[in-house]
């Protein structure tokens, strides 16, 4: 199955993720240099790393993307607004915020709408944009569809599938996550207004995965496998000019085969 892309287009589809809780300053520094070297869209970081990111990314066009209420979304709306405002003022150009999953599962849509709206207004006021993380592993299709409708009403920039840390109990008793799945991405594209973009995160680990989700309307991914993805793109002949690249649909999301 082919898709026509350029290497810069692929690079600017990636938010390079530097979010694991055990990452040291040295790890984050290395990751920021990768983000800069591969000219990705953003470096997705924990808020305390904004200063370091500004130093390393200075002179590049790689943006800074702090996360808010991460990874479980349980802070009060007031704290999320304060955190998002501080991150935008400090240099965050794109803000990834986790919804209050408990309120979503409770069907308290007024609360959910008001929170997303308040945070969106706060970041836009300071020149940033908002991506809203749903954490789809915890949700039903009905929850996902309603969140898409709310985000469209509010006018956020992106809706996002997952944090990559939404672990749920599997049939074998272990805890893991699916992340971005094809069925969820199709649903999100269907239920979200055309001005709202889709970010796939969790389980997009190969060039084939990236090309596949792009074919579904995804314009941004969260990835730790940035180097592997872009080096594979180079090996397949992708450069600065548009080229048709074949991809094999595989598994997007650890436990979900692509349909």
C-alpha cells in the first residue's frame, strides 16, 4: 500500500517523547539533541525540562511541548490551568493535557467541557495550542466520540489517543496498554471536526505504523522510536522531494492488530 511523503514531512509529524519517569537530565539532554538533529515537530517533555529544552533547541524550529496533568489527568481544573499557563509562559508552544478520566467515565460532561475550555483559553491566550489526551484504553467508543464532539465545540488544535502510560489489566493478568488503534483513530477522525487534528500516541513504533496512521488522517504522532522510524524512511528512499513509499499495515497498538 503506497503513500506519497517527503522526509521533512515525516519528521514534522513526530513529537519526540521524553516522558518516562526514570529519565535523568542526561537522558533528556540526549533526547533533545535527537529532536534537534532530526528536526521533528516538537520535543514532548515534562514541564520542569522547559528551560533545558529552550537551551538545546535554540536556533532550531523544533517546538517545545510540555505535558499537563500527566499521565492520569487527576489534578483539579484550577491546577491544570495554572500548570498550562506557566508552561506556555515559559516557552511551551504546544501543550498536551490529559482529561479527567474519572469524570469522563462518570458522564460528567459539563465538568469535562468546562475543564477543556478553560485550559484551551489559557494556553491560546499565551500563544500556545492545546492537544487533549483521551487515554482511550480506559474508554468506550461512546466516551471517545463524545470527547471528540466536545473538543470540536471548544476548538482545540488536536485530540490525542493516549499517554503511553494508560495501563489496564490484560487477560493474562499483566498490565499493559494498546495505545493508538486503527478503530479508535477512524472513530476520532469521523467524530472530530475537520479543523481539529489527530495525534496518535502509544504503539506507533515503525515507519509502517507511521505511514499507516497518516493514511487514516493522523497528522502527528508521539514517538520514542524517532531515530528508527526516520532512518528506515531514508533507507526506503525518502528525501526532500515527494516520493511514493510502500508500507505494510501491521499492528498499531501493542495488543490490537490493524484492520
